[in-house]
């Protein structure tokens, strides 16, 4: 891999690009470019105020198990090995210094599917993988466009001094970007600007891998495991599918309009498009400080102001939801503790009720200081997948989930985001996430099962969480 990932000194070119267009409108000019990726904080919160667009990838990795497809410039190769080690090598080989206030000026964007867990633990793969989603897909970019919600316009951040990489020069890339965004908006953006969602791409009603009765029985099976003492909690999900023949980015715009979120994303990975409106942070790194924000406990928004306030209060006073979140916080503390300096792991916020467009969510904030020389892949190996979408104890919960769900989850409940060349990282928990492939649309919805869970209520909760995704595809739950 040393030959494939050459090491040399390099710098970053940073240049302001003036534009009054929104990040969603800006990306519409580039959404069809090969390897382009959009990480968008469309719902501004205290911890999410940036949007990033990755353009002109120079290195990408796509893996399934130990089989990897590696592309460097225009050259591709097949390889066998551990893709986590390849990602670690890439981040080390292209180190840059970041003297800007931005958390990302150079690096890669992509996803770890839920099945990445099989690279970390010795676990059986699910029985059915009918989508064929890569376990890992990441592209590393020559150019990143940065949007800071506290400052008008955009910043171009481009890698300089890239020996062996052919293609457009930085001047040509900047010229291309400036020329592109002065053109008329692509037709897709009429979806964003109008009051209607546009024509549906759905051609059949969505089906699930569970009927209501079979999902209720699945919850009862989890409850039996809890009663036997195998686990304290497991996060069970059902998967919806439908035929689809419209634009992936148009779907993202529809979802983003109905359900803006702090950690949304749109990317293409070969013949797969991924659309996410996740509200949950899986892992953030800023230097030697790491942070996770697990979510547990959901209530739908009310139809009136009084109903809305009552539902928020109900969640805040729910002993069941509080206990469920506490179990996951303990799990996350343990995971972070694997790579943290002893004594530094702290629960900064025990429980906070966040307000989102369609639901209320209860979250916690856990932070720690990672050990010297620990990298982003060390964090992934210690904490992936997130406890909020597996259960605890984590490994036994995953085994039970595999046995009951049977289908590979793919990107859903994995993680989407960026890893930089300067010791930062932001990854969401890929909930409220849809995958498009071969004219089919796939998305999952689930919830945590604990000892006092009601099977009927758990089924209804999956529908509440899926509603925004269904409406984005012009459906109703």
C-alpha cells in the first residue's frame, strides 16, 4: 500500500467563493459528478453549523469483507486485506496542518455500513443480503467546499502538492466551480423552492420484511431473551422496500424539506445512492477529544401547541425511556473507555430532550480524551456500531438481531460522515436513511426493546419514525 498511497509534504489552498445560494442549491450543480458527496447540517444546532461538499476524488475505497476495490486517480485495483487499515494508512499518508476555524479542510467522506461490525468482531453475517451494499465506501477529495452558517458565502479548500495525480489544476477546479454556480439552477431545485414535493418516484406501495403480527412476535422473542438474562436491551428494526424511478438527489431534497437534520447526507457509491436525514451523532473527534451523543426515547410531534407540549413532557417524565438511555450511556462510556486516557470519560449531559420537525428525542452527551497516537480507525474499532442501534450487552444483542431480522441492514444503522487528514471526524448514526439501487428504494425503522416494552407500541413507534421517510417519497404511513 505504500506504493499506492505516496507520502509527501503538501499544503491547502483556501479561497472565498461568494454566493447567496443555499448549500442544497449549490450541490445541485454537482450532484451528478462521479464521487461527489454532500454532508449537510440542514437543521442548525449548537453542535452542527457546517455543510461540506466533496468534489474531485483522488482516492476511493469500496469493500465487502476483506475484498477491496481501490481507485487512485484513474487507476483501479482489486486487493484483499483489512479496509480499516487501508483507511488508516490513507489518513496518515496525506496529513495536513489545519490553521483554520473549520473542522474539515481536507479528507474523505463516505459510510461504514452496519455490516462493518463483521470486520471488528467475529460475528455471523445475516442470512440475506439482497441489496449488495458495500461494507465501507469512502472517497478522499482534492477539493472540499465549506459552508459556515455564521458566515456568508463558501470557502474552497483544495489540496496542493499532489504528486502522481493527474487531472485539473486547482485554478481549473476553482474556475469550474465558479462558472457552474452562476448558471441556472438545475430542475431538481424547483422541488426545494416550491410548496409541493414534485412527482413521486414510487411506483409500488412499500412492503416490509415484517407484517404487524410477525414484528410483534419478533419483539416477544427479544423480550424472552431479556427475561432469560441474555441481554438488557436490543434494537429491533423492520425494512421497507418499494420500486423507484426518480432522482436520488430529488429524494434527498424532499426528505430534507420535510425533515431537516443536523447530520444529513447525500452520496453516490457506484450504482448505489444514499440519502440520510439523521439527527444523531455517532462519533465526533476534535484533536484528542472524542464525543458521542446517543439517542433513546422518541415521541411524535403533536398537532396542536398543547398536544406538542404534552408529548414532550411525557417523554421527559418517562422512566422507561430514561432507563433505556442510561443503559446505552453506560455502554458508550465503556466503548470510549477502550481508547481513552483513564479518568477522562465523562457524561457531560445525562439527558436532554431535543425538538425535531417530526419527533422529540432524548439524548445524552459523553466525552473522553483519547490516548496518544490513537487514530480515527482506533475509534471505529472501539465503538462501532453505536450502542443506540444495537443494544446491550452489544455483541449478544447483535447476534440476536441477526437471528431475528435475517436481512443485512446495509447503510441503515451504520455511520455516514467525514474523516479528515488533520485529526477530526464527524460520523452520524445512519437512521432515517434510505438507499437507492437498481430501481428499488430501501429504508429501515426500529426501536429499542427493554423488559417493559409493549410489542404493539413498539411496532407503532417504527411507523412514527418511518413517516418522514415515507412522506419524502410521497407516501403516508
